[in-house]
C-alpha cells in the first residue's frame, strides 16, 4: 500500500527575472516500510523533493497524498501538525539542540507533540522519559543519556539524531545526506542501524544522498535529473504492505 | 520545567557574555532608579521635616483676619485668649506633642552702618524649643533664655549680610502696636545654621519680654504652633496634620487651623513633577536596556537559525518559536532586574547612612527646596515592585521584535542556513 503518492508535482522558484523549476511534474509512489534513496547530481532537485516530502515546502503544482490525506491547502498550522505527528528528519550535520542532553533531545518530538495535544491527551512525562531511554538504548547509547551533544563523537551524535527521529514512531523518516559528515566505518554502522530499525519497526526511510554506501544498502533508488525522475529501480517486494 | 523554558534558560546561560552585558545594563538602570527614587523620597521627607522644624510647624493656629493679611505680619489680629486656646487645643487634639506661641513682625536689622529688613519672631524660648528645631540648630552660641534680657538669635545668612558675629550688638527698629517706630539694641547670643536662610523662616528671634519692650506691652500672640511625633512617612505626616487641623478647627471655631500641607503646597506641587522626572529617567534607561535585549536576542536568533529549522521540522509552530525567544528575553530581563533590585537595595542601604547635602548643594539657594543637613534615603517597597515590573515588561516587549523574526523564518530555508 502506498504511504506517499506524488502526482505531477512541480516546484518553481523565481531567481531574479527567470523562473527555475526545481521539480518538474514528478510522479512517485512510496510504499510503507521502503528503504529508498533519492540520488542525483547537485541541483537535480533532491533537497526540494525531500522538503516537499517533509512538508517543509509546498509544490507549486500537483498533489501529494500522505497516508490517504491530500496535503494541498493544509496551511502553515496544518503542515506543522502533519510534520509533528507523522514525519521525522535526520540531518547531515545532526542538528541536535546543544543545550539539551541526549535524553532531552530524544524526548523533544514527544514533548512538542505533548505541548500541542494538551495535558489530557498527551503522554505523561514518565512515559516520555521511558520511551526516550528505550530508543537511546536501541541506538546503542545506553549510559550516555545525560551527556550533552558536545560530549559525543559525530557517529554518536547521528545515533542520537536517529533515536530522536524514531522515538515518536513516525510513518516516514527523511534523511538528508545522513552519512556525509561521517567516516566510512561509522557511516556503515549508522546505515546498518537504520536498516535494522527499518526492518524491526517498519518505518519508511527516504534518503537524499550521493553516498555509495547508502545506495548499496537502499532497496530502491530513484535518480533525479533536472527536476525529473531519470530512473526508478521500483519498489522491492520486501516493502511492507 | 516546560521544554521551551528549559531551552530558553539554558541558552541564556550558554551565552554568558551576552547575558552578562545586557543584564548589567538592566541592573544599573534599575539600581539607579531605585536609588534615585529613594533619594527623592528622602529629599521630600527632609524638606518637609525642615519646614516643620523651622517655619510651618506641624500645625498653625491663627485668626482668620491675620491669615487674610499675613503678608504684612500685622500686630492687630492677635489670638484673644491664647492660654485658653492652647488648653482647649491640647485637650481636643491628643496627638499633639507640644504647643508654643509666636508673634511675627518685620524689623530693620542694623549693624549701625547698614540695615536689612528682617522677618523676626517673638518667642517663648522654652516652649518654642519644644515645638521647633531651632534650639538644636544653633551653629554658634546658644538659644535664647527666659529673663536674660536684650538677647537675640540671628540666622547665619543675616549675620553674614551685616557682618555680625557672636556677641556683637544688633540694632532693631520696628513699628509698635501703637503704630509708632521704636528701636533697641540686642546682643547676639546665638547664630543659627544655614537652615534658616533657605526656607523663609524668621531671621531674628527675641524673647517675648524683649519683644514687648520693643513693640509695646500689648504685643499680641498671633499664632500658636504645634508639634507632633515624627510620622513614619511623608504621606502619614500630611494626613495626621490634616486630621489634627480639622479637630482643632472644630474645637476652636473662631480660629483658623492650617495643616502642614497648606504650607507645603508649593513644594508638594514640585514633588509631583520630580516624580514624573524620575519615571522619565527609568524609562530612558530601560529603553537603552531594551535595545540591548533586542540586540542580544537578535544575535541569539541568527546564531540558531538551523536550530529553529529543526524545531519547526519537528512540528513547533511559529508561535512556539516566538514564545521561545520571548522567554529568553524575559529570562535575561529577570536576571538583570533582580540584580538591579539587589544593587538598588545596596545603594539605598548606603544612602541610609546619611548623605551630607552641603557636599552637593553647599551655598546654593534652592528656593522652594528647603534642604539642609543629612539626607537619608527612604525605603519604598513599591519602587522595587515598579522596577521589577518595568524591567520584566521592557524585556518581554523588546524580545518580541526579534522573536517575531524568528517565528517568520521559513523552516526549509532555516535548515539550509550555514
């Protein structure tokens, strides 16, 4: 079952007098549980595609249907709510909040969710803490929950970022060049961890990458060129129904 | 602690230098405001105390006719039976501490070469010393004594003007109760300090016995002055004096009782303008601090653009982001304001040791500001509350400007920010 469907999605930007089309009538269907890499040279539209998939940007044309919900016309508040409830991000430079500890960083998506839902519907502080510690253990950082990001290595920071992305059990995890700042051994470990989580939790992972290591581990590769899909290896049979 | 507060507080302490600089501006502003207000209140108190001690007293009882002609200090409108009036007054107004009669008159004071017009007072030396502070403000010599004869106490200003020293002869001439001129010579036994020169109090004092010899045996008592224990604040003193005057007026309907507020009218009007000026000063200082806060939060916003992108990506709304940075401003404001309260408190404590005004205003005639001696800052809890509220509000509103900018950042652009 497609969790995400893009139909004739275009995104144009004005650059001075001219108009630049970052995405041009893209059609794409992504199933639940996929481990997909979007590849392509710089300027091919990878980041724009990821921003649109992450509800950080809206298409100028076309429609996006997320888990049966058409996102068109949701507005700023609606998009914020959609991101909060269903989407998570892993960034190239980890982007942990420096003043929060590992545990507090991992708790952050749940805390944001709790703030929005109000006291009655939200998870309790104790539940949030337990979920965060469970996820920290899952990414192999048990015992480092009280550390601050500055006390961690790059690989450890990215593990925290992954824990933060997964703690709210999102439908989709969007990872923008997640291994770009890591050495190849650590990058391999991080990707293996993501694959394990993908298989164990069924979360859909979508990568934007140049990294061969990512491409080797991806089950599906979508190549972009000049804002269009140049090739698509197709959804593997392993993607969850 | 709420997540936004946690992030706000930790960021404020993470960028210590920025916080300290902005906090210091805030602290100095609020500290100076508290000290300034305390000194103004102290000056008010000192001014009124001086007035009470040297001229107006706590309450003054005169005939309505005398009050209508008071500029000429007439000797025609005396109190009919001053002894009875004082007895009635003491009974009707138990809050009064002491009573003393006085008769003011205009005399020409001369050193035999030059002459100066001088507001003069006939007094009962013992009773007067209980109501007024003159006896304790004699800079040279001593206060008058009953039955000593031909003695005068003069204000330092008049003595200086006429070149008179302690023990010198003073020639006084004045119109008598019989409407003729008379003159007599007195030995200067006391020179009062500068207090008398500054607030329109009489410059020459004679005992009733000497004054009657000069102005006639029928010299009337034209006013009865009263004293009361020192009140805890200026407002309390004014209210107590008004109440005493009202009771005295009811007990002695043929006389007019004027409270302290009546004599301090001019001063109290100036006091209100001073209060406004003090708020202008704090407003200006807090404006400077607010600019500092805007700058600090703007720096904070620009150094954390990607962080804002992450928070937005994880579902924080623009409102949450605005709230986060406003809270940072508020935390800086709270730190600065609380430090300002401590600094202000310390400065007020210092001022309560006593500040000698002559060190600041020596020799300057401040007109309607009868300020002499030691000034003690007043402790006014309301000023601390106003300082804290002003500081917090100013920082909250100042932080709203950069906070709004942070809230408007596009999350996709923010995440790209390097």
